[in-house]
């Protein structure tokens, strides 16, 4: 249930205020070079600290615990963990019986019968995306020379991301955003006609990212308002290149060799200083909740690198499945 | 690759102009009553014939070939097939080398090396949704008393669906639409924190439906433009009921007991009479293509029942997994 | 639950006295030639009629209902069904409440709450192996030029199969046997170190065959009585060829390029004319049972072709997974 | 590929001479008490040190890194690792190009292109069974009050295990053995008719244990030499109790409520002091190999607890699947 993929398989683990978070990756092609430094760039992009993100200083130092030998993947499962060091659980004690609106608190209580680690969101924490990003770094090596590239194109409904974030911070509130991801360099033929369509797999993995509430491919919802004659992407050469790309590089569930284009909607975090209403589960009494802990005014700022990671994971798996990438890297 | 689900497992099969289309369903709880008449209502909703849909008269008579005995599911796999009778393949001959923009033709060629059954879309045909709808009928019995209810709320960008369809027909063009689906009566606790979040599974299955290019839960993309204080659904009782439902009944990937609400974007079909540009794969020459066969001016008209089916399939699986529904129905 | 395989995926369906039995095969490489005649040889080997097998005349005519076009696999799921025609259910009526020792009757009652199709064993019938054999025919084409070859090497404990069968028939009793299977022509490197070892996958699939109660690879149980110095297969060249083959062509769960050798133990059928004791589930009274229907004195006679099929299915999947066989056949 | 199970899912990881070995367990019911001390008994049974086992002093201290909070499983994935401390890799350097007969060396080279961690067997090492045993400890809590109990009933072909081991040690040789496992307290109805028969799943998991070359259920191979009238287990009450248990508690792939009985053949380890022949892969020259490192004269001595673990893992998964065990433990 915490695993995704058929050949390149990613399993998530850990808790925000437990010992560690991490990821187990099976099916990594033997021979791919992997060193801790490879992860720096993407982890830095995910890390908090920028204006609008939580000041928690996370020790995002990836520890490669298995599956790598002499700097290269061995073909055995790769375990990467991040130790938790800067945890401050005191602020969460009260949340044990008073679920925060828009958070996992209530559903965790219902699903796991109160046995969850409630501190800092526990296993539900956004901190687990460090593991996704790490798996994405590996996946990006698998899909190369194809490249996934995501960015935040809108925050709080505006293209002026910085201004929107600033305003939310000043008000003790939060804003969401829209992340756009483009994947270039993929061959045609990835994905299946129905249940494992490229869109199915991408959406499946994207909705594993906390705070995502929507996804669209190509023209997406706007496309549903076009005419067929307008939406239709004329084919202009025998490689299937199209004049426009309203379909987002995927026809009938299968990549067509054009740029894969998707957008995701990121909700504003519900961890805000403004008061909201909830109920004390022990007493049934109404309660007001204000989150004073360290949180993000615009969690969407940290999402692009996670979306890239997930897109790379999906295509790594599909490329291996379609034998477009070998199971063992060439020596050299 | 053509299978979805962990316990309640659905596999699709068949071709538009082959012998049949159908579905194999594993994990159906033993004892559930099943007769061909149970399928009439939903199949009728999917069937063509309404204004704006193809005049092809499909013989959507479900044949239950296995897994049912004395009117009840036995617990063994249920095979349901629909024979193809009203097929007219002549119109497709030319498409063999001239891929229609926006269709599976090009990607099928690339993926399956030209061995696909190209007639009427073959295995990629929307006709395979008859199998999904049939599986949905079974799934709806599993999830009862929970109910999935979907409808077309917009076509061609307008709430006046009939007018939009009429206009498209007059112009030899097509329109898309937006389908809204609500599922009521589900318990809290369905779905997993990350890769098998309820949103992941729903989106995965929804994108198996042809022509879907977007999905959003609750406030979705509009929610990404709200403030956190505005989006946040206040909790008003110990059952987790919320004042608003901007999250669409799902927090942190897990149902919270409120109505599950999702919307999907359906693109306008690219099978239109208006000319579009493509390339003859054999010669590399540009070509114009006009589809003269029987097609839908607004395929979205037929999508709601398929979305309902898919939602029911997802929740049937999750309810079985969470032991909220027994593997064997009670006698009596 | 009724599905096996990761890429080449086989799902079983049907009932002995229902409409049909069959198999759905996903992941068949596009372009593989497939015609009904291809199945004749193996189905004939499985078919009853030989001395010692049931006189039921089964209409083992495979109907390819999907996934094949112009004589070749399209890459879409292949559905093959066998209609049931020569069914005589009267003899089974009494078994509804009086489970036969050694049969599925009791466990089916417990597992499926009495909703099973009890006629002729229903979904548990050995007749479903027709579907396995059909899938095996397809798989054999995938693994070629590698070849799986199985034969009955022992019946009733004796190498004189014919004599053992004759004796059992004369006594209204039954005998089991040992089937040996050899697979030649496989590359080294198939299988995984632990849970998906080649032995794990072969054993998994072999124990899907009714009446199998044991499996061993290479020297097997006899090997457990050897010394290490005796069992150890000396390596004699850089291709890994070994002087002996006590390991059965598999080291550490992975094929080593030598012949894969396995043996399976087939129990004697418990459908015999001799009286056995059971209990009437309705009354709790002891009852004697003698099976008068049409049955096999030595079901093991029909097992070799099923073992071959299963071995081919496993290796088809592993060869696809390891990219030793392409997903699309070459044209020509 | 390194994962087993449908709900209770076990993934293995690590290398013998890397940083650690371990296991990731998904689907552990929330609320099950888990502390490091729970693992002591079974890990002690697996540990080396007894006469006939390697003198390597492994630090089998399980570190529970995730999924447990306040002494109980949270429902999130449980990561358990064992740090490697007493590693001595010098002896393995030569093996890099000279594969040991009967070991993973040659197949690892072929499968992973020479990128494997060759030290101490790397990911193929029997040391990884520490992780299986740890998962088994958790699984045993899930299946309780059912109990799995395994023991070595034969070594070197003799019931006098101690004498056989002593002889092998004196000769610088090794012996194999037969392990018998009994599982009591299971309900009827576990397992599926074909591909996921109880025997299929047990065999699949058992063959993940290094050095296993055979498995049989109930009378097994001996049963294949009985008559049907002799093998058949008479049913003596409405609970399905049988007079004999030649079927090993499984009919038609499904548990019948009687004791599940299986035996496995363990080969003698090929790591022996006696000289064996192999080939230097770099030069193609024949070479003699004598293993001087620390090894087991009778690896079978350490197998029973691993077999128990694997049986418990299989039945934990089946009990959850059949809803005989809740997903969340009762508080109390």
C-alpha cells in the first residue's frame, strides 16, 4: 500500500518526529552511479528555509544504507534514510484529541484506531517527501536523457508568487498554487490503453504528494471547453510531432513522443495561525485551534521538485517495462 | 497492465470490431445476487443513441459467462462479455497508415508495432467502457448502502448541455464537458497516506476512461486559489462532519466520512467531420482527414455512468481491504 | 488472486459444469502468431480418453475471443475460452451437503459460504487446466527457442506406468505419480535473490495445478542427504556450464544457464469407487461415499503437459522482465 | 521483486558486508505491541554459534526504525534493520572473478553485470534471513493464537542430527537436512483455488530461503506412491476434522482447518574446505577453490526458525485478506 511501481518500485517509510524518514527502491538498474552528493540539488529545492516555508532546519542528509557498492547501484534494493534531528514535539501534544481541520489527524484516528504517531503528522508528514525526492534523483538517472522539469507558475491565484506569499505571511494565513511539469525526451509508446494509462500512473503517483487536489494534462479543464476542431493536435511528421500540444503528449493513455505536460493544484496548508473550529474527540466539545508550530505559508513552493521526482519515477518504471532502458547499465 | 484493484480486481478485454468486449472481475464477494437484468439501467445510460451520440446500435447485452450460480456470485472470477454485432469496419481501412489526430492510431502503431486491430479503435475503443460499466454494476452492489452518483454538469463550457451539443452537431464539430461525481455513505478511513491515497486510486481508475484529461477533488484547482483560512473545512462533530467540503471528503489521502466529491474534464472527441491535418505514415506525405463514420458529437454525455462505475470499483476494493464489507455475503 | 505473473499475466476463469472455462492472458508480445490449431497438440495431451483417464469427452476447442488479429497477437489481452458441452451434473447433487474427502467440497463450503457452483467441482475442477495449457501454448512461443519438456516418470511408485494404472483401475482405486520437467535453452540470470527466486515462482505456479503435493529442484530431497562435496556442481567453463546438475540449473534463486530440472509429486485422485467416510454437513451424521461419476484412475497421466505450460508461463514472464524477449515481435 | 504479500507485505534489503541487512513490513495491524525484546528468542535460534554453524558473531540487534510508537505498531510501514559489525571481507576478494560452485557468485555476475557487492555474498547472503525472522516475529503476533512450529528432523540423511554434523565438521565437509513445519490453529478457508493456493504461497515464500531445494505438503512425494483409498483423509466431523492428514491440512489449495504440515529439503552448503573445481572468469582457466572463511557445516540447523517465520508471514497475509484478523487491534 505504500509501494508504487512494477519494476522500479518505491516504498515509503518513516515518521516526522520518529527516528527517520526514508525510501526503499527496488529495481534500480545495476551500474547506475549513486553518491550522496547526487541528492544535494533536489533536496535543497525541497528543503524549507526560503521565505514562506517553515523555519524547521531539517537535516536532509541522505544515508544510502543498501544497494550501492563502490559508488554504483548493485541491482539490490536501495534504502535511503534521513535521520530526524530537529524535532520539537511539544506543540503537538494537544492535537492528540483535537484534530486539526484539513489535516490527517481525524482520519488517522479513524483508520489506525489512535495508534498513530501523532507528533508532527507522524507518517503523514510532508517530511516524507524527502524520500520521494531521493527516489526521484535515482529515477532521473534512469530516464536520462529525458528530463522532467517542474515549476510553481501560480500562488494564491496570482502569477506573482512572491507577493502572494508575502501577503499570506503577513495575515497569518496560507496560499496554495499551481505547479506545472514538463517531461521532454520520452519515446512514444509508454503507458497502457486503460488501467495503466500514462495519465493513470502519473495521477496515481502525483496524488501521493500531500496537498495535491487536482491534476490536468495538456489543455485539461480548459480543453473540456474547446471544440474538437480546436483541441485536436494536427500531426505534422512521421515521428508523430504535433503542431499544438493540447493533449499534453499523451493520446489514448500512451505517450506520443511530444512533451508531456501536466499541471497540479496545490491547496493552501491548513496549518495556520488564524483560528479554525474543530471538536475535542474526548469530550465532544467544540474547540478553536491555532497552529503555532513551524509551518509553511505556501507549501506549494516546495512541491515542484516533488512533482518532478514523481514524474521521473513513473517514467523510469515505464521505460524499464517497455525495454527502452536496460536492467543493467553498460560498463564504461 | 489491464487490471486494477487489490482484492476486487477488474481486467478489461476485447476489441471494438472483434468478437466481443468484456471484463473479468475477481474478488467479487460470494453470495451477491447478479442477473443480466441488473445491468440494464447503467448500460442504457452508457449506450449511444441519444442526440449527440453515435447512432451505432450496439448490442449491449451482457453475457455472464462464469462466476455466477443460481443467481448469485460464487466467489470465483466473473466473466462478462458483450458480443459485437453492429460493426462496420470499411471506414477504418484507410486509417491503417493515416493516424487520426487525437486518437490511439499513432501510439498504437508505435507501441504494438502495427499488429493492433485498427478497426474501430480496436482495443482502445470507447466501446470497452461497456465492460467498466458492467464491473461498476457489481461494485455498486458491494459498496451499498454507499452510492455513487455522477452527472454531466457542463458541455462545451456551458451549463446548457443540450444547446452546446446541438451547436456542435450542426457544425460537424464536437464538444467536451465536465462530469461531477459524488459518493455518499462511505465510512472514514479508506485509502492510504501516500501511494494508495483515495485520490490516487480514484484518479488512476478515472484516467482509464477514454477522453478524460483532468480530475479535481473538492474545490480542486479553484481551491488552489483560496486562502488556507477559507479552504479549511471546520470540523463540527465527533464523527468528523465538516461545515464545508472543500477537501472533497478526503484528507491526507483518506476518506473522512463526508461526501466524496470529484470532477473530471472530458475532452471533445477528435472524430469529427471537420478536416484536420495528419501524415501518411507510409509515404510521409501530409494528408487531410475527415471522419465520416458514426461518432459522438459529445462523448461526455456517455461518461457519467462510467465515472460512477469507476468510483464504485475503487471503493469496493477499499471497503473489502478495510474489512468494512465481508468477503462472503450473509445468507437470507 | 486468480492471476499470476508480472508482465506475462495469466488469469483463470470458469466452472466445470458452467458455460465455459478459460484464461485471460495479458502481456502477450504483439506480433506472435496465434491460431486455434496451435493448441491442438498440447490440448490433446491434456485431454481425457487414454486408458486410466475419465471417459468424459470434453470439447476442448479453444475459442480465441480477443487479442488476436489477422493471425497474430495484437498486444491486447488474449481471452481463450472452452465451452462446456458434455456435462452431466446429476451425480453431484448429493455432494452438496456431503463433502468428498480430499476434494474441494468442504473448503469451498467454508470459504464461499455455500455459494459455490458445486457441480463437477465448479471453479475448482481440474478442467480449468485446459486454460493453463492454452496459456502455456502461448508462453512456449514466447520462450522459444527455449523448450520445456515434461513426462510422467513414475506412477503408483513404479516406473511401469501402464501396469500401475491397470491395477488401480481393476481395483476401483487410483494411483498418483511423479512428473519430471526439464527446461533447456534459458539464459543465466532469470529470477531474483529472495521472494521472486526462480524456484519460488515455479513452485508458486506449479502448486496451482490440482493434485500436486510436492516439488523439488535438481537433487531435491535426495540432495539434502548428500554431502556438500558430493552435491556441489563444479563449474567447467566461463559460460557457467557445470559437470553435474544437482542444483537443477538454479543457484541462489537464479538460473545459471544449465538445464532447469524439477520434479513434482502428484497425489492419487480421491474420486474413487472404493468407499470412504465423510459427514453429512446438514445432519452431522457419518456417511459413506463412493464416486460413480467419470473420473481418472491416474490423474498424473494428464499432468505433464500442464507442468510444461506452467514452466513456460513462468519463464515467459521472467524473460520479458529481463528484456531477453522483446515486447513486440519483429515483423517478417 | 524483493517483496512478498498482498496486505501484510515484506520487503528485504541489505548486504552481508554492507552497512546493514533488514526488512520493511507494510500492512502490520495498528496496535500490535512490538519491542526489540520480542525478537530475542527467534533471532537467537537463527544466530550462528552452535556446533556446526559459523563462528561469525553477528550483532543481531534489531533496530526498529519506523512504524512503532509507544511500543505499538502504528499501521505505518515498520522498518527493522540489523547493523553489520563483524565483517571480514578479505577472504572474498579472490572470489570476485572465481565463482564458487553452488553459490550466487556466477549468477550474480550474469544478472547484475558485475556490479554486485560480492563481499560475503552481498545481497544474496544467508544473513538476510535475519530480516525474514524479524518479519516472522511480527507475523506470529498477527496469526496468534495460531502457532507455527518447525524443527530439523533429519541431517545428512540421518535422524541423529548431532552425529551427522560432527562427522561433516571432522571431514571439512557439510551436510543438509529436512525441516518439518506444523501450523496449528488456523481456520478453514485460507488460500485460493489456483494461483494463490495456500501451497503456492507457502512454497513461494519458502523458496526465498537460501539452500531450500524441495518442499512437500502432508504425505508429499511418499503420498504420490500411495493408492487413493490409502491417501484419502476421511472426514469425521462437521468441522472438517480428518482421521489422517495425508493432505497436510490443505485441500484444493485451501486450508481445511486441520494442522498444516510441510517439509522442506535443505541442501548442504557448498562453502566447504574440501577442494572443488571452478573457472576463473577473467582468464578462462580452471581453478580449485577451498573456502576458508567462517561457514556452516550444517546450515540446516539455522533454517527451522526461518521456515516458521515464512509460514507465519504467509498466514498473516491470508488471515488479513480473509478478514479473520482485524486491520486494527482492539485497545485493551
